[in-house]
C-alpha cells in the first residue's frame, strides 16, 4: 500500500488542497488547521527523537548548557500545539489533557475561526524514557457559538459525533500523521529528507475482524465479570484452535490503536474496581479514536453506550473503552 514512486507522492498540504477542490464551497479553514497541527507534529517529532539524549542535553526542570530551561517532552508538545494553533487562522481555542482549563485565544483573528481543538499532546509519555512509541491525539469540533465572538466552554463539551475531523501522530520507527474526516481516513508518513508528511496509507479501512486483543492483563481481577469472561473465552478457544488469538499490548495507546486500525483486532481499557470509569479520557483520547475507527468501518463503545454519543459533562471525563474491528467489538459488547 505504500506509495513508492517519488513523482506520485502527495504531501499533506497537496492532499488537503486536492480535497478542497472536490468541495467548491469549502473555505479551507480545516486544511489550514491540519497544516498547523502537522507543523507542530514535525517539531514534536524533532524533539522526540532526541529524548534519549536527556542525560546529555540536561534533565527537565534544570537549565541546559545554553542556559535554556529544559522542559519535559509532554510540556514541550503541549506548547508546540498551542503555539501553532494560536498562530494559525482556524482555531478559536484549545482544550488539552495537560491543562486544567480550556484556553480560549480571544483575539480578533481567532474569534473569527469556526473550530476548536481538543488534544492529548503526548500520550503514553511515561514510555519515553524506554524509547517506546508515543503519540499526539486530536479532535476538531465546529464551534456552537457564532464566529465573531470568543469560544466558550460549551464549544468544548460536545459529543464526539460532532467532530468534523480527528487524528493522531505516532512517533514510532517513523513519524506518521493519520487523520480522518467523514469522507475517509488517510495516513501520511514524515519524510525526514524533505520535512513533509507524505501520503503513504490512502483510504484506511479497519478489517471487519482480527485476531489480536490488546489489554493490560495485569489488572485482570480488577475488571468487570463480563470482561473476564470474554478474555477467558478467547483464551479457551486458543486451547483447541491454537493461534486463533494473540495478545499485543504496547501500553501506548497510539501505537496499540495504530496496529489495530491497520491490521484489525480489539483494544480494551475497561473500568476497574479502583477506577470504574477506566483511565482514558473521553475528550482527548477516546473520541478522536472512536471517530477514526467508525469512519474506517470499526466500532467503539464504553459498554453501555457508543463512545461518540456520550455527552460530556466535564473536560477531563474518563470512560471505559472497547474499540476496534466491528465483529470483535460486537462480540465483546455481548459480554458487557
Ligand atoms: P497517559 O495519557 O497518562 O499517557 O495515559 C494513557 C496511556 C495510554 O497510552 C495507554 O493505552 C494506557 O495509558 C496504558 O495504561 P496502563 O499502564 O494502565 O495499561
Ligand atoms: Mg493520554
């Protein structure tokens, strides 16, 4: 599926312009916004590949040899996204997993913008010290308030079904930006030689079934009975049908879900006895992925409800998550 011929390669900018041509009434604001996120992603990627040099470049919280404050990568990633979106022309404000409150830009330019963005700037950041893939996750919403005035808190507390676009950036063996609108999901790989995201995975669809399940098995006895039954049943199935299912858990959601999106499978982060709502955040983590998986043909549920239908009541709300191939999500749902 990788596009091999250099003359056929389409950059992210070219792709979004191409999409615009298909919709003559589109204003281009969303394309600008994706370009801004792409720019921040390139900067974060440049910082992420140096993460292992922390001992050389200096510890977070201290000053480096150039006399600059050294920041943790998740703080840097947050700042890069805010800076790119504030400077752009398409975003009236942001909500970030790193910040307690939303940040409403409230200047003349931003108040004309019709979108707000919710993001997790660097998900899985506890993995950075071990050189394991991490990622950025984002969801884009059209404001409920009319452009011309500052965004309000209500603009950020919309159900995921109202997202106009969502995506993620995976800082892995290569850096990839995957984003989707209702028209489809496409993946772009950063070509470091030219510093551009290039279309490498056009029209991504999630296989309707898979054989991989992804869960933190260490919490097994903390999970609800239905989840334990499901896991036990698929392991029993393997007893007589070897290799029917296999378990893969990076513990970095963007990496686990990127694999699940491309190859099929099921990712589960259930509630536990300790944390009935689970760990993952509805607005920054679950909604963007739920949107992408549904557009790509998969499903996402909290158990009682489709993820995208949940009406958020607070910014940092958490929800259990079962997401992946349609058939596997349907099957696990019957146990919940
Ligand atoms: P974070 O937002 O604090 O980085 O936590 C989210 C991460 C996900 O990437 C990952 O799927 C999950 O936490 C792993 O949690 P656990 O270690 O409980 O399995
Ligand atoms: Mg996170």
